[in-house]
């Protein structure tokens, strides 16, 4: 188990360097162990999905270590500010309107204009985020469809050497994921029950929290699926260079002529990293009234890419 490191100042320094260099570090939080990457490095974020074997690109939580970063990343109204001051650091994730619209953040936000932010209550996590100097995107550090890890050993058993470093911080005290609330509307909406009781939040806010009709993790009907990104102009997918129309902005894959190429070398991790930023560029350009995208192979991250573009093309 060469990639498990006990906590020390030196471990944090090394881990932060890995984050800065675009690698993956698994770190303890009070809820579960996270699989972390620099939120601004789309390739590293794409690698989170590849490593977990996640077939869709859910937006990921941006983990921060100080309140200032919350204001930089997102629109923080008085309700969000009050909740942050009361419950952070802690097992509460807030979905808020995104302020930082830089394309490098697009994959973490799955192309949405909203984002989720949390300040974890664990000294190792906070120190790592601070030393890295960037917010850290982190889903639970396990393979997709398996249970969340609450010890460094669980992480190793699930992901092995695919993670550059696992920081051992003992067992997670809370042991279930954070509570997620959506603050992007006037109502406060519970998206996921978790480590902070709904009643505790309600008592503090003095209002009832509405339970979301759809659970983003287990959608039972298309209407309940996590809100997804779709460009403003029509998007056709699985379009070969021969099938592409003159009036379409063409997003290619592999060795072909196109307006933007997701990956000339057919590297699916690179393609995933570019996906949302390129779709945004395609909808922002004004020369073509429509977008076409080349076929993407259905293997590895190609499953997640095809899932998202299929939804993005739905009219
Ligand atoms: O306790 C936790 O929250 C752990 C630790 C590592 O912090 N992290 C975690 O992340 O559970 P993850 O990726 O498994 O769950 C994040 C969930 C996703 O399922 C996604 O649906 C939801 O948060 N989410 C993220 N951003 C969102 C957004 N903008 N709108 C709606 N849902 C969002
Ligand atoms: Mg998870």
C-alpha cells in the first residue's frame, strides 16, 4: 500500500503539490473520504470520473477552507451567508448560483450555471485545501455504484493505485455524505439527506425545507433527472464529417477537420475535460446557427460523454 500516507506537514505539502500538478488525492473529511482534484483543472476533474468509473458527469462539490472563497465562486445571498456562518465547517453542501464563469470550472459544474460548495469539518481536509491554494472538487473516493469509504483502507480497496496519494486521517466521524440543499430559488430545497439533520437547518432558518421531488442520484423518471446543461442552439450528435451540414459548428473527435476538436488523439479523458467548455464556446459563436458533434466511442469516459451530450441534444 505504497500510496497511503499518514498525516504530517510533509504529507500535506506533497499532496498539495499533486493537486497543483493535476493529480488525484484522496483525503479524509468528517463525512466520507473524498477523491480530490483542482477544480480549475478540467483534465484532472475528468480523471475523477474516469477513476470512479462514473457513467455520467454529475456536478461535483467544490470544497473550500475559508468563507472568502464562497463569495468568489458564487452569488451568496443573506440566507446562504447565514447558513455558512452557522454550519461551516460541517456536513452541509449548498447549491448556489455560480459567479465564477471561467470555462475551466465548467466540468466541475457539469456546464450548469449553479454550483455546490462545502467547507468540510476536518483539519486534514482544510489544511490540504489551504496548502493547495485552490478549491478541491471531490466526490466520495470509491468506484461508482459501491459504498462510500470511511477509512483510508476502504479507499485503497476500491481504487488501489489509481489515486496518486491517499492521506490517512483515521475513520470519518459522520460516516454519511453531506446534506445538500438548493438555495437557487426562494424556497430551500433538500436535494440529499445527509450528515446534517433537515430539522436542524429548519430550526435555524425558521422555515420548512421542501423535499425535492427528484433525487439526483437515483432518478426514477426523466423529469426527475438532475437539471442538465443544454446549449441554446440545436445540437445534433453522432454526426460524421460527411453528415455535417454547412450551417453547423462542428465539434470533432479524432483526426478530422472541425471547428473545435475534443481530442485529436482520441483521448477520452481529454475529451471529457474539454466537453462543457467547448459546448459553451459553440453556443457563444455567432457564425453558425446550430452545432453538430462527432461520434464518441461508448467506452471508458465515452459513456459519460454520450450520456451528457444525449441530454444536451434533447429538444
Ligand atoms: O459528504 C460529501 O458531500 C462528500 C465528501 C467527499 O465531501 N462528497 C460527495 O460528493 O458526496 P458527490 O459527488 O458524491 O455528491 C455530490 C452531489 C452529486 O450527486 C450532485 O448530484 C449534487 O451533489 N450536485 C452538485 N452540484 C449540483 C448542482 N449544481 N445542482 C444540483 N445538484 C448538484
Ligand atoms: Mg458518492
